[in-house]
């Protein structure tokens, strides 16, 4: 039976993505960080320095396991060997959270180094639900499914993204990973209101939030285009959306993603502390109380 709690081992505080550049700083200074998140595919080898460092860090901190290669949205069967490797990591490190993307990255016998979008149709919904069920059963953990960052929309889509995610969660029992940076990226690229998207999001299923930095450019028509680059600090607009999301979801584990142009440890740690300050204000409210996001806007200077 799948566990009923998706965050029992990880507190509703801020964590960061674990990067090799920071292994020594973490072990030498033992920073006040709630958890570290690892990309599963970086630790699928049998041993070596990555596992030695991870074992030492896991002895001190909880971890979450974030997959980027399962290809939940692919129009093909899930890779059973990949599922077995995920199961092995879960058994070895006992992560408090396990998450994947609503995306696809495999075709025929090839693997594409990207997280590609899916059309929101009934056929896709059935396939994604089947894949989530299979993954949760194989790994033995409840999965959190992450909302994507997208750069195009499909003409054949008939289901709003938030409704699609809500239906997957209702059918499979999975939770949702709300990536607030992805909301800002997709809303800008497609011209909709990110706050309205959050208001419609099935907040009751959210087990983790991601924050990260984006890169801004323009498309071939000169319109503003955002890229989910994870190579810079969290933008002020994303912090504002995060405050709004906390007003809807309450305090949940929150990850700072910084995967490219990785900064020195104190810079990354400062981003986590900023999220922690916002989470502490939410956690201080009476249990179960939810209030409008405007009540949190006084934290803007944090």
C-alpha cells in the first residue's frame, strides 16, 4: 500500500538542490537547511564519489528524490529498468519526497535531453494516469507530479492544465509539486494571469513547491519570452507569486533550484533563508487557517 503522507520526513521549510560544488561546504559547516534534493539520474551509478558524499550528507539531512528522465507523458511504455533504478535509490536513501515532471523525453529508442510538453486531451490523461500508477507501484512511494514550463500550446488540447493535474491526482492518489517559477514562465509565454492560475490550482494536493530563476529573451515576433533556466536568483515576481501560493497551500516544503551557473554556497543558502522566513510566517498561523494572499504581501522586503 502506498503511504498516505508525502512529506512525513521533510519539514515545511526550505531546502536546496544538492550540487557537487557544495559537498565540502555542507559537510564542513553543517548549515541550517531543512533538506537537500537530488536529481535521481545523477546517482544511478553503483558507487564512486557522488554516493560517498551523498551518504555522508544523508546521514545528517533528509533528502527528496526528483526525477527528470522517467518520461511520464511519453506515448510509450515506461522504462522498467529505469523504474528499478529509481526503486533502488529509494531503498538506499529513503527520501522523504519523490517527484517527477508532467513531460516526456523519450521516443522510440532515443532519449531527448529535454522535458517536452504534452497535449491536454482525454487520451493523454488516460496515459499519464496509467504511468503514474505504474511508477508509484514500482517505486513504492507516492509521487508528486510537477506542473511544466512550456513554450507552445497544442491546438488539440481540450482540458485546462490545472484541471488536468487535478484529475491525475484524483485518479491516482499522487500529489502535486507546484513549481512557481514554471507558472511565471508559462503565463508570460502564453499571455495569461499567473495569479489566476494559482487560484485555480488544486492546492489541496500540493506536497512541495519549487522556486528558481528564469532567463528573459524575445521570440521571433519581438514578444517577451521566458526560459526556465535555473541559473539565477529567484525573480521578485516569482517571490510575489510564492507568497500568494503560500496563502493558498499553507506551509509546505519548498526547494530552491539553481542548476546552472551554480553560485557559491552562501548565495544559494541566502535564497533558502528567504523562503524559510516566509514559511515561518505561514507556519505561525493557527493550524488549518487560510487567508488571502494579500495578507502576506507585507513580507515583500524579506
